[in-house]
C-alpha cells in the first residue's frame, strides 16, 4: 500500500509541475516523466494553423466536407488522468465517439487522429516517445508534418503498429485517411518561397 501512495503522490507532483510551467512552455507527462518545450517557431505555427484551417471547414463545420468531427489545436489529452498527458499539435475526434467537448481542459477520450508538427527540437520526442504512446492507447491515425522538409507522413494503426499509408512533399495535393474526402494543398502549410 505505501508504494501505491508514493506513485499517486508522484503523479500528483508531476501534474502540479506541469500546471506550474510558465505560459511560454508546453508540458506533457509521458511514461512517468515531465517534458516541457518552448512555444513553436513561426514556421511550425504556420503549418499548424494552416492545416487546422484546411480541416476545420469540411470536417469540424461540415462546409465542403462530411462534418462530424471536432478539430482542436493543442488539446490536453489525458490518456490516464493527470498521469499520461500528451498535447499534440492538432487532434480530431469523430463526434459519434465524443458528442460533446469536456467542460474543462482535460480530454479523456482518445482521439481518432493526431498530428505532430516536427521541429529540430521535438522530432525525436514526437517519433520515439509520443508515437508509441498514441499506438498503445489506440489512436487510429497519426500524421507527422515537417515544415522544414515540407513533408507529410501519414500512418494508420494496424494490429497495434504504425503502418505508413502515405508520404507526400512540397506542393502535392493530398487525399489521405482519415480526411480522404478533400484534396489538402500541402503548399498552404509552408512558408512561400522567396522570389
């Protein structure tokens, strides 16, 4: 029994530390460890905002697409309340699985799709640390967007493992699960080339 109390106390301490981080840092608790990173660069923010904008109309609002999704920027996902807390750059939930948004910042329903925008300081954590957690908790789709390389890698969870379902680059127009009903213009995610 004492070890359980220590574990609970440790978890509480980690979440308290996460909540105490300065506003310019994003915190996550992954495999019992607190991760903190600074706010993203402008290229990262452009890719995140543009991709969210491309998906919001057709999937969140149902304008020019099927609707039926919540598309959120940097949601705090509690796979295990206050103990396994990840903040993907973008995430989506089918509304038939999560009909209403929770009243506070904690979302305890695993998303149907997550997207991580890679940067030189986060790419290793996104690939090596966060991808296995998303798989362990049954997130069906994951995208990795790299604004520097101008690439999109799309994965689907098959039998507990990530399978590449598409690799795209530069100015391609992409139709890929779970948003295959639209043609996503990758060029809108990148900073325009200088003339």
